């Protein structure tokens, strides 16, 4: 069975529309890219899409009631719900500094992006 | 007497204050929030600072970098400016209220960096019941990402600009269901990297549609959506209802210029901000403007850049008793240009022009016919601001005006 994925490439402002045709978990055809960077990005998007995830966690005794956090690196897209439910259980205490490690998720650090 | 009073402690105001201090000026920075940073502290997603700091930061991190460089600047938060008094070209007063009471301070120049406000539901023709559950995107973002409160569970977002899409992601991540993003135009409004969010979370995007009505008892229960034709007229019979408890409006920003228009500063209806020269000086000498109060930017990097430019303008104003350029060349909007700033250039210095197109086009030339400058571009989109450097030497080729236009590549 073949499946076609269509993306707007976000690597540069040209915004090429790239089509990746997949058959049985393998790439059969890829077209629409203008440069190799776009091709690589589209393949990664199909095989192993990753995202930086950001959220806020409650903070006790801070200036603001929450502190914003992000994953230090992009994490696999299908892990995002798991990460979010882990973050939902976390609470931190002030003071928090920018760059503080709030938690870790499968080896990826969750770091504070705001002071509290 | 201050050399500069900076109104607004967001990225434009902080960058202006820092640059002005570096240039040896005595600076007072005022902001009406109780924290600095403007909207940055609530913009917790990455994508900021790639040009300005040469690294990718989240909004709060970008703000923090500026905040920690304010030594030597007098900063007042919870300070709301009530009035600007233009006593004379070289002496102005700023009246503000703060926990210390109402104060009136004298200053040589003013840098106005008060940002923008959001369009609300009633400005885009949505009628219906007076219910809770209607927010602007910025309000929803403040609730979630500053105060940690979820605005609702089943959400309809009006507008596919970057803010709307980023909020769609935040809602989805936090477990709310975004039932639709409704876009009036036939194309999405945001940057391509944000449009990906819709696919990431399987959010339906309705192009050429608008929300016209909200119904509910006490709280939003359903919203009415209608399709529009190419002239943006509603198509009768195309209406349908979406069940939702929350409506989020992300229908664009309007420069916050009331304090300026009150004292007669000339406003450009196409940018919504003041008419400015290449020092970002408004039609009142000694009052400069930067950031989203000047024009709506899509990158904070350019906002901060404008803050620095305004500070350099203030420095020149103080040193020379005014911006003394003799001959101003007008920047005219040609084909497919919706807005451009600055409006007047002198040819005495290089300038950054910020412009936006009316409609998307591919394979185009961005052209300045009077000075023979042509730049080829693969694509132009209303969502992506054009930023072009004009060199002083190039500007001097023109006599009275320079047209900026986008035409098809021949
Ligand atoms: S494929 Fe290459 S040229 Fe096209 S948008 Fe992607 S990076 Fe740019």
C-alpha cells in the first residue's frame, strides 16, 4: 500500500511543497524539493518527526504562578503526550533560574525558560 | 531632565533603552505591567532571536537577555503613561501614574514603544449572546502561560496567523480540543513552520470562512460559521454550527498609538502606526517610535532593531538640536505593496525598509524603479514582512520619491 505525504518545507523561505511516497514503511519516491536540505528534512519528517516541546509548570512562592519550560532538544513527536502527562504532575518551588533543569524525560532535560 | 523617556518595556523599549544608555543618554523606561518584557514572557515557544542574538530562544529567554542588560537605565514598572505633553520641540513632558502617585517628568526626547493591541470579536463582525468564553489569543495566552489557567476545553480559533496557530498548539498540548481554525482569506496567515501545527494535531483549517455568531447561556455553547466568496461576501446557505465552549480571536494587531494621535502625530492608515522618517522620528520632532507601535512585525528581532534605531535617532536629535536633514525623499507604495515604513528617507544614511505585500506571489522582482534597484524573490507572502536595506548612495539617485513595488519576474 502506498501513502503520499505532502509537506510545505520549512527549512528556508522558498516553502517548496514536497511529496513523499511511502510503500511498506519504505520511501518509494520523493519529489518537489529544490535542494538536498529540503529532501533530508522531508525524509526525517516522515520517518522520525521530532519537535521541541514547551509548556508551563506551576511554581510555589514565585513572582508569577508558573514557570515556562522547554525540552532541551527536539523529542520524537509520538512521545509528546507522554511528556505532557509527566509535566502535568510536576510542581516546583521558587526561586527558579533560567536554564535550571526542572525534570528529565527519557534522557532529555526539561529546562526553565523564565525566572520565578 | 531626562534625555529619553522610553514608553513601553517590551523588546522595542528595552532595546531602545539599552542602546540609548550605551550612547551616554540619561534614560527612564516606563511600563504599565508589573513585569518587563511586554508579550514575550507569555510567548513560551521557541523561534525568537535568530537574527538579533544569533541563537534560537523562547520569548521569556529573549526578554531575559534584554532585562539583564538594563543597568544604568532607570526602570519603572506598574507605571502607566497618561499623557505626553509636547511643550516644545526640545522639551517634552511625560505624565504617568504608578504606585508612587502621578508624576510629570521633563525630557528632551521620547521613544514610544507601546506595542499593539489585539482586534476583538466585535471588531470583526461577530454577533450573538453576551457570554463568557470569548478571548483574544493574547488573553488566552496570558491565562495559560503566565497564570497556568486553561481557558476552555473545546475551542474554535478565528484567524490562522502565527498567534492563532501557536495557541492551537498550546491548547492541543494541554489536552483541550481545537475543533477548528477559521480563516477569512483563501490562504493561511501564518509562517509555514506554524502551519505544520495543524497537521501535527489534526486540526481542521477552514479557509475562506468566517465566524459570524456566538450562542450560549452564560458560556459559549456553539459558534456559527459561514463560507465567503472571493470578494469575502458571505455565501447564503453555507452556514453551519460548531459546538465549542471557547472562542479565541486571533484577528490581527493594531499599533497602540492613542497617546500619540492625541497630540496630533500623523498616523499612516496602512500601517496603523505613525508616519516616520529614517530616524523613526514621528511628525512631532523629538518623538520616535519603534516596534509594533510603528508597524506590526512578525519577528521580535526586527522589533529590537527598531528600538536601537530609534535610540540612535534620539541621540542625533539631542546632539544636533533636531534631525536636521534638509531634503526628504518619499517612499511610495507601488504594485502589490500594502504598507511600508519608514515613509521618508534622507539619503544621508543607510536605511532598513520594512514592507508587506497585499497578496502572495511567486517568482517576483522587488523593484525600486527610480534608483534602478531590483531584487529577485522566489515568493512573497503577506505573512512575511520584507526587510530591505537601501544604501545612502542608492537613495541619493532619486529626486523626490522612491517607489517600492513587487512585479512578476520577466
Ligand atoms: S526544499 Fe530546499 S529550497 Fe525548497 S524550501 Fe526546502 S530548503 Fe528551501
